[in-house]
C-alpha cells in the first residue's frame, strides 16, 4: 500500500512555505454521468469502464475504473500517458472538480480530490465509521505535458493543514520538471488516506 514511497515531507514543505510564486488556477467539472462519454473499453485498457471527458479549454480527460479504483489522465494522448496507469491502492472515487494550475496562461498541472475507503482493520476501529471504513481524501497532483503526464505528489487532505495551498504550491514548483520515472511524493503530513499506517 504505497509503503515503498520515498517521502519528502519536511524538506519540501519548507520549500513551499518559502516560495513566493502564486500560480493561477481555473476549474472544470468532472461528472461521469453528465459531462463525460462512456467509451468502448479496449482489451488492453486498465479498468473495466472508460470515459472521455472535456476539461479546461477542451483538453481531453481520460477516466478509467476497475476493481473500485480510478485512473485519470489528460491530453490528446491521454490513454498512452503514464498517468493512465497510475492510481491509489485503496478503493476510491473521484471528486467533481478539477483544478487546472496555469503558468503564463497554459495549464501545467491538475489537482483532483480522490475519496478513499480505508478498512477498519487498516485504519483502526476508532477511526472507522459505522460501515467499517475510514473515509480518506487525497489531493492528487498531476503534471501535464505530452509524454510526461504523470502523478507528481499526493496530499492527505484530512491530515494536512492548508492542503489545497500545499498542493497548489507543489504543482507550481514541480510541474514541468518532474521525472515520471520517479515515485510520486507524499507531501505534508498523515498518509492514512492513502492506506499508510507507518
């Protein structure tokens, strides 16, 4: 459950706090029932259902679902980008708003809230609801760019103060320079929303 991630929590948070850059953000709606079109699922696709949606300025948004887990990618070649096969280990569902981080008027990253379900045997009975789950929230930061659309980092929105600002700062600092062969980073505190208990 992502336990092999290399975390840059304290150091990177310090960088963000010192940063004076303020990226511009715009927003689009993600509604699989209303604003997306269900696609025929290719045999080699990750997921049992695939949707194509439109994001900011008509940018294609690819969404796939399989085994109660989602995958989201962006761009004209969204299906072939690294993000198309990147997801979260816990069962999850997607938020309804995509934040597009712009630099010079061009989108360089997205931030999307994923809602996760962590079983009580992982999260602890004291943190679980009546249905036996801890309801996590993760801000997923995705770098944009042809051939380099991939997850940059994750913010546990239930455990991190000013989670949205941290995610936005991370997107502004790391988008465009992130190496997609690197593991995404857990930024801020917590981690239970991703199923991490250590």
